[in-house]
């Protein structure tokens, strides 16, 4: 692949902001959904549907958006998805101003619409792959992970401030405004990165798109690894607050504070490792070793979590003191989990970039993101079902899955020297 021209280096900032701002908007809405839904008289099932709607729509539509970007270019898809994200948050603000069950249906519709149009992450990754030589791919893919993590941290803070200043509709208006500003910046500063060739990609049904990618032994294995890695982290984050509340004897008010501290801590660690160390580690170890090693680190961090107990008095002076029992150990293992998870995504997508034909990068990344969305749908259900049987089971089972996946990835990617891998066969 040729070195990217200087004119295509500056768009990295816009791509970073595109993902960051999109996740700020997502982070603004997410913590408000259960509260809003409950205040409108929703059942637990309806709350769950509203929470899952975004990921469910991404699961269904991400491959199609990725394939469309292969046919018509990345820029128009990014612009459309960003504009539609702004509209979805306007719909969320409108629903927040309503009352009763009508409000629930409007909020649910806003999350479905946002998920359908949520092509930003998939196409942003394809955009970076277009303008990046293979040797720098993992480092630049780390920028996506960093933007993802920072946006998810800052979003809830904006949600609290927006609700405090403008009431229930405030967070939706702020998210819509942020996405609209990002759309305006992209219109002015984002050039096209991919010019489709004279022979357009084969058009397939959605199931045909997924099957085409998964039938390639190389790509199918990498997508499966990404699915399992996302599944494990989703199980961890969905049960962490419940586990810590039980093991550290926290009240509901204390659990909210501690959960915010732990998730922010994990997000900062994950963003940091993807911003800098991942590039150096890839140069030193290579993508295959880093993928396998990151899964082992994740497993080591996850396994001891159910057996960490203590009590804590929640003041900043003694939150992490000896009085807090095993708080320092808890932070240590949460950091390992965040490091392991943060180091998995960039080298995996670098391997996908190498293995996929240039004309099908959008489709390939879309299928991978679709698999991750599926993991985010079924992961919390799986973890909750196991937790009800024994609090340690979600952590032990996901640690075992990560360990086995890491070992298989080592054998498949490292020992067999299977990278670069063969591209999928033309249909």
C-alpha cells in the first residue's frame, strides 16, 4: 500500500472528533434512559428494550453501512450518519418533554433511529485503514479506541450538567447540538478517502454480506475473536456495580459513586493504553502476539474479582485507604481488565485491514462491529443469568473464555505464522 499523501493526514483529527463526539452523545443519553423510562411508568422489560435498541440496530445495519461505504465512498456515509445522529437526539429531547407511555415510544424510536444510522465507528475505522500504511494501522486504530473511551467518560458528565441546567430535555438538545457541530466540521474539512474502482463490489443481502466475510478462515476467525473479547468485557461491565455493591456492603447511593469511580478509572486506563503504548507494543511484539497476550491479561484481571471483599466509608480521604479492605486490589484488577481490553481492539483491526481486500474493508469492519453489537446484546443477559446462580460464575466463565481464546489465537496467529492471511474469495 502506498504511503498516504500529506493531504490525507489532517482528516485524522476530524475522524477522531467524529467518534469522540458521537460517543459523547451516546454517553449523554445512556445513563438517563433507565431513569427516564422508569419515570414514565415503564416495566423492566421495556427499560431493557430501550437499552438494547441501539446495539440491536447496529447489529442489523453495520454490515450494510460498511458495504455502502465500499460502493460510494466513506465521506457521504459519515456525513449522513452524523446528521442522522443529530436528528435522533432531537427526537430523544422531544420524547423527554412528553409524559406517559407516548414518551416511552418516542424515546424507543429515537434509540432505534440512532442505532440504524450509527455507522460512524465502522466507517471511521475503514477511513483510517484507507489512509494508513499497514505498519501504522494498530497505532491509528488506537485513536478510535481512545476517542471511544474519552467520549464515554465525558458524556455522562455532560448529561448531569445538561439536566441540571435545562431540565429533562437538556441532555438531548446538547447531544443534538454536538453532533450538528461535528457534521458542519466534517462537511468543511473531511475529504474522501476511498474512490471505488471501475468494477463495483458485488451487492449482497445482509446475510450474504456476513456469510461472505465469515466464510474466509482468516477474517472469520478474527471477527470471532473480536466477538468473544467484546462479550467478556460486556459481561464484566454489566455486573460490576452489582458485584461491588454486594462484596463491599454499599448502599444504593454509595454504589452509584463507586460505580462512577470504577468505570471512569477503567475508561481512562483503556483510553491511555490505546493512545500511546499500543503502537510501541505492536512494533515490539507484532499484532498476533499482542492480541493473544491482551486476552490473557484480561483473563488474569477478571478471575479474582468475585473474591475481593471489604467495607468502605465513602469520603475522598479514605476511599482508597486500608479501611477500604481490598480496594487497592480491586483497582489493580480493574486496571488489568481495562489494559487487556484496550490492547485487543487496535491490533485486531490492524489484522483485519491486512487480511481484507481494500474494496471490502467497510463490509469487513461492519461485520466485525455487528458481531460486537451482538455481544453487547447477549452479554448482559448471559452474565445476569449466571450471576443469579452464583456471583462468581460470570467472571470465572468469561475468564475461561478469554484464556481459551488467547491460547487459540496464539496457536492460530503466532505459531502458524498465518498473517498476512488470504483474503476472502470473490463471490
